[in-house]
C-alpha cells in the first residue's frame, strides 16, 4: 500500500513545485461539417464543437477535484480550417467568419483556446490555403481565443519558400492589427516544420487529418519538479543527474496518463497521446531556464547551454516513454522566452540571444518561441529567421517552429506584456544584415537527400 | 472498494483525528489505515478510507473536509488513491 512519504512527496510536487497537467486538449474533426455554403458551414461547425465539447470543462474540473491535481487548461483543436472551409470560403472575409464561429464556440463551451485556424502548405498552396493565410491577421485581431498555425515545410517535402515569404508579411500584418495590445496577435500564430497531428499545446495544436472523429490528448508539465529533484543531487556525476531527471519525468508523466485515461473514459472520447513536455509558465519556480542553471550554466545562453538542454530533453523522453502507453505531440523541453521567468532574466542579463536560442532548438522539442523583436524588423528578415528554423527541422527530421512578435512601435530595451500564461518579453535584437535576395527567390527548397528512404 | 487518501497537514492540536473520524463515521466511510509523522515541525496524517458505502460523492466529502480543516486550522485534502499508485508503483 502507498505510504505516507509517497503521498507527501506527490502533494509537495503539486503544492510547492507547480506540478500540473498543463492541458487536456480535445481534438475534433470538422471534416463532416464541410459544406459549399458558408453559413451552413459555420452553423455545422458551431453545433459540432458545442456538442462534442459540451462536458469538457466540467469533466476537467471534476478530475482536478477528485485527484487533487490542477489541470491548467482545457482546450480544443480542430481540423485545419483551410481544408474544412475550402469549398465554402471564397473570400478572406469568409474565413474570418469561420474564425468568429470558432471563437464563439470556444466561449460557449468555456475553453480558453481553440487551435486549428491553420493551413498545411509544406509543399505548395491551394487557393483556400492562400485565402486562409491572408485572413489570419484580421481573424486574430477580431477574436480572443483562436490560435493559428501554418505548416511551411517537412523533411519529406522540403520548405515552401513562397509560403515562408508570405508568412513574413502576415506576421508583420498581424502585429500591426493588434499594435494596441502589444502585437498580441503574433503570440497566437505559429509556423511549423514537421508539425505533429496530435499536438495538444497551443498555438500549434490542430486536429490532423490522420486522426479520428475526436480524441483526447494531454500535455503534462513540471519544470519545477525536475528542478527541485536535481537540486538534491547537486555536484554529482552525469549518471546520477540523468537518472534523477528520468525518474522525475516518469512520475510526472504517470499523472498525465492517469488524467488522460480518466478524461477519455468520462467523455467517451478515445485517448490519443500524452505529450511529455516541460512547459514553463511565467510563475516563479516553473522555469526550464532554472533547470539549465541547476545543471550548471550560470545563465541560459552561456557556453554549455545546448549540451545541458540536449541532456535534459533526452532524459525527459526516456523517463516519460515508459510511463505512458502512447506518447506523441511535441514531447520535450519548451524554451519560450516570454513564458519563462528565467529566460526573460537571461535575455535581460545579455546572456541569451536569438542565435543561441536557434542553436538550442536543434536539441529540444520546438523552436523559437515567444520571442519579441523590434517592430521595424523587415518582413524579409522575419522570413529569414523562419527559413533558418524550418531548415533545422527539415534536416534534423524534427518539429521546429517560430512564434515571433515584431512589437510595433517598440525597440530593443523595451518590453511587451501579454499577461497570464503568455507572460512578458524583452525586445531582442535581430541581426541587421539583409536576406532580402534569398527570400525573394520563388519556389521551394527541395527535400534533403536523407528523406528518400523508400 | 473506492480507496481515497485523506491527508491532514498543520500544527498539532487536540482533537484533529477525532473531528475527522466523527465526520467520516457520520457519512458511512470506513477507515482502512491511519499513519502519521512529523515533518519540519508539522503534523502530517494520512488516512486510507473506503468511499464505497459513502452517503456522499467524493467532491462533497472533499469540500466538507476542507471546511473542517479551515475551522481547526489545518489543511485537509481528499484525493483518489490512483494518483499516488500511478506515480509511485510500476
């Protein structure tokens, strides 16, 4: 039987070390809502989301109360809207109306974000993809809870540089349309390479076309738990360090697996995956940067940071894989700037630059995340940053992403503040040299040689 | 059997166990095991109880026990056993 020390350990993790289940994300296929009439499409989408997700929030709260574990977010992901809306949407405004419908549905069922205002254009764009992408800035400015993502490349297809160039402009436009809110629109817009179909985390969550009608995916977190655990083995060898991270990741993931199974059973929706992630929040003691410091770098960005992050990411996966029957999504350490107090401090201390963050994204789960840059950064430079990150993902056969905020009217030394989980971000300098001629080339970068595995 | 773990943490005072046990008995909840320890000067008690015959659902028990805790100045939590089993047993 469970003993008192085990019980106390678990509750200490929850109460003092910010252990939580970061999100229960209900994936809903909207393929059966497709209609050639935009009003009919919107009505079907609203009805389906409200029907399938009716009990999501209440069920999440019940599980929280019964097990005594916080479930921070209850969210929804839907089939990429460029696919769903293609037959009905003939204008950008039509796509904006779908965004408004999704926003309304999210508010009705009480979820804080709904992801999937998305287009998959890793090789090329359809007319519907193009319309949806052009509608993103307005869609994000007139809604509150929509998250948007665009998949620009993959190891199999190469990188769609026409879409990369377009997204440089779209990100700038989204920033301008929400300039009065510190360019908040860009915090809900991400571009990806090798995007997973079952990611429960925003802003990149969408319900992939390989998924069933509905699915429960759960994202766990617990940077504070890992930090506390390894602080107890300070100064010891890598074997002890790795073993400690693995054991902790196992425990954290087991909680996610339990919650996922309970939610799946109660909602009568199949269980999909547990995403083994270390997702920080701006709260003190909930920081991936603090783990890197505990491993032994003075500030994230110092020499050795990439090695420390590589170690951390790998041990989290090794510990987590055994704890769950199905693992998926992004699974690894997240290194957003604005959402991690330790990363913010590292930027302010001059330790962490965009270039170092780019190197770090080679060994962790996502990419350049929640990074604020000066509002006058040329869109071609934003596209260049995106292209670099897509290339890392394509060549290394991993997911990479860019969620970057050109903060309109702000310059290096200023700060943007989004509040809540999105946090605040110091404006980081961008390399001032141009990549305009590269970005203006048309077409796509071919898939790398090692993608030909057939 | 519906095993639930009740934990009580706080300053040791007279009648903590009595209060909790009276409440449990009043709601037809059977106590399977009790253990206690002192950590950093604080009284820590854990009870394993069976809610199978309980007159109320776990959410109500949890809320009411928490209120009793507030009255006597200790923190009382009520959690289903699975979260601990899953985390600490392979």
